[in-house]
């Protein structure tokens, strides 16, 4: 009986985590120059562990990289 109440919430959390990981992969593919696979693993694990907070950190890092590249 408890499983019926927990399943929809768990399913929503798993779907949002999958969405955050997908958006992370899309964002990492756009970074120029391409990152080493260790950076990919680091960012993906950060997003996996912290969910959207880690994704927001990646967006900030990516925006900083683009801005500093535009200045140079």
C-alpha cells in the first residue's frame, strides 16, 4: 500500500534527474574546446549527486567560459 504512494514521487524525481543529466550532456557538447572525459565524468557525477544545483553550476561555468572567450 505504501509503495503506491511512493512510486509517483519517485518516478517524478527519476524523470527530472534524467532530464538534468540529458541537459548536462547537451551543455558539455557545446563547450569549446572539448573537455577531457574526466571533466565529463566530474560534471555528470556532480549533477547526479546534486541534481539541478549541479546543473546550474555547470550553466554558470559555461556562461563564464563563453564570456571570457568572447573577450579574448
